[in-house]
């Protein structure tokens, strides 16, 4: 599972460790994402990536990993 809640840079949680490379700001499209996959490393990477790209692009990202679910 990925979420910005665990590592906030300020008390309100708006700024955290998951960055959107397009903006340089903390990703704010989703509150948290859980992914299951045969490999923990794949699940973790996909959860973080989906936090950044948002729900609209999650299905396209997951299509490349047919054994993963979010």
C-alpha cells in the first residue's frame, strides 16, 4: 500500500514523500492505493505510481502487469 500519510513533511499532511515528477509537488490525486502482485517489489512500485498518475490512468498502467490488482 502507498500513501502520503506515513511520511508527511508538515502536520496537515498536504506535503509528503510521494512526488509527482510532472509538477515537483506531492501527489494528491488519491489518498492511498493498495496493490497485490506476485512480487512485493512490483506491488509497491505500482501502488506508488498509481498514487501519482491517479485513478484515470491506473487501468492502463495495470494492464502491463496482468497478475496485479489494485
